[in-house]
C-alpha cells in the first residue's frame, strides 16, 4: 500500500480511500500527494463519518472537503464506531 492510501485509511475504509484516489486522479486530474491525503483525511473525519463525507465529496465532484460546505446535510452522530454509526443510519 502506498503512502497516499495509508494516509487516507487513517479515516476511511479501503474502498472509500481507493475511490478518493481515483476521483482525484481520473475525474479531477488533480492527484493527491501524501501530505494532501493526510490533510484530506483529517477534514473528512471532522464530518463525523469520513466515508459518508468522501461520498459527498465525490458526488459533488469536489477536489476536497470541508464540513462547512454541507451545512444543509445532517451530520452523523458520533459513537466512535463507524460500523455502528453506519448501521444506525440504515
């Protein structure tokens, strides 16, 4: 695993981390650096559910993410366990 994926996976699962890398490289034509991935992971995690934040970022075709950009969306409740959080929303 490369450093970019490793940095993203501090907040995301592997599927979402790969999707972010592909989105930035293929769709945006703005590949992430290792440091950029570290910063992005921090911003995604600040939303409360980093995987959900990554999905919003990709849906909106954004190169990055800031929680203030999605004030109209309900922020996920944080229990500290992403799997439980995800199950509670379904």
